[in-house]
C-alpha cells in the first residue's frame, strides 16, 4: 500500500511540482495551503508523513505542529523553508521535525528524505534534525552538515567543540547553541587565553555554563587546568578552535568533543555569498537609518570571485565600508574592486594581530638568522618574566612554560645573570 503524505505548501506552483514528483515516486499525496485543512485530514484519517513549509501565509507552522502531531503521534514531519537560519532549524528540532530541507531542493533529494523518514518511523527511531545557521546563513550543500550538527547539539547537554577558520562564525554558533539550550547570557562564563590557569580551574569546578574561546591560543597549563576542573566539576562547555594552529591532545578532544560542529570556510561555499551580502547590506541600512540597497549582479560576481581568507567576518567588514562610502546609492563596481584590493593588501601586511609575521619581516629585512632571532626572543621573554616575578627564577620559569633547570641553562647560554 502506498504511503500517505500530507503536503502543506502555500505556493501553488511548488505545491503542484512536489505533488507530481512524490506521486511519480509512488506516494499518495494530499496537498493544501491551509493548516486547518491539514488538521481536518489528520482528524478524519491516517497520514504516514507530513511535509510542510515553515511559513504559510506569514504563519509559523511550528506553533501549530504540536497540535497536529497529537492527532498522529507517530507521524514523521519534514519541514521546508527558504528561511535558512539557525533559529528556524533549532525550532524544527524542538518540535521533533525529522529533517529540515532548505529551499530550493532537488526532488530526488526530497524523495530520498521521505523514504528515510518513513523507514525510521517504522523502526521507531527518534527524529533527526537538520540545523541551519544563525548569523551563518546559506543554502549551499557545504553548510548543511554544519547546520545539522548545530541542531543536533542544541537538543543535547554534551560538551561541544566548534572548529573552523577565523571569521567563520564560531562564537555566533556557540551563542546560538546556548540560547537554544535555554541558557541565559548571564549564566555563561566566557574563558579566553587571557585567563590564568587557576582562574580557569576554579571556573570549571562551578555548575554554570562555559564558553571556551580560541583554544588554539591557550597554553598547556591553561588547557590542563581546564581539563582538571572539568573532571571535578559539572560545567557544560562549548569551545571554539581553529584547526591547524595547534594539535589538541587526545584527552582534550575526547572531553570536549562529545559533540562537534565544523564550519566550512566561505571560499568553499561561494554560492552563499549573494544572500549573505544582501543580508549584511540590509543590516547596515537599518543601522544607518537608510533604505536597503540591492547589490547588482556584477558586484555580486566580484564578491563571489574573491577568496575571502577572513571568511564571513571579512565579507561583513568590507560591505560595511562599502555601505558607509556609498550612501547616495548602490556601490559602484570600481569602489568594490578598490575595497577588495585593499583587503588583499591587508592580508599580506603584518599587523599587530599577527606579531610573528611582523617579527619575521623584521628579521628578514635586517639579515638576522633564525638562531639569532630565537636568542633575542628568548632573552626578551626571560627578562620580562624575571621582572614580572621580581627575580624569582622558579616563578619566571613557570610563566614562560619551562622548568627551572631549563631556564637556568638557557640564561647561561645567553649570558644572563
């Protein structure tokens, strides 16, 4: 017997296309654009699956879904939406949606998802969730695993490790997860590389929630203190990490990576740039009290062609400057190219945010060898540590991460007393 599907979609043309596609796949489809009609059908008979748009004539279906599911408790639900945001996806997960499909989608993918939902319902599996973004927007296939991971983590109390390059939205994803878990911002203690090991240890023994930022910048003592604190406390941790900078220990990955969200770089999802760019321009128009501007196709093409090493954070910064510089109308292509050229120059120029690149440039410009540079760096580190610890060599050694014998030997090599 063919499975019975109720389709809730207020776009008449899409309703016809989906009905035709699923009917060709062998399903019995009843389609409507009205929630009340779907409710009547569910009261009068059995449905094996509900396929619904999230917004029906401005009404959020998630507000009515608990009522609809009470009529058919075992019926899986698949949600469709053009609103690709984490808030929507997490809302889908909270009301037990099996899968969340961002529009537009391929009919073959829809048929496969329907088949998977029906199969899981027969086996009594719990619903799955597909998360979308929060501040991270996009319909690209590259983002879908990230969205799904965010939605799944939102319904768990597990620690979460969020990884991705700088600017991909790791902190936004972390804050979205906490919000989805019902954790108020004042309940979250943010720990960063600026916190001392003892502060990290003491914080992690508390029962509050924690956001560990930029793990790639923490030293071994800080990471060890955090792990030791977690082993004795009840903290729930969401941590952000940029892969490739340092290698996290197996113990740390096991403790924090109970759940994991990996965010792809913007260059791998260039198809998302037009929607992201327009969303940013709308945000800036609201900020500046102006009418939102639509970016022309040639400008969107230029933005998509750029590599964006700083990811969506860099895209946002560039567009903010464009919005300020073009208050009389849409930015010109020449202005966009000028901003992208400036961004490329900024990437290669050493900055205060990249002091090691600045140090390397200084050494190369003056013909300083690697060993000479290391000696000068060690000397400066040791002298500053000794000054900070009022000459106590044991404390100075701990400050720079070596034992006292190593410090004494290095001081002798550098001629320090």
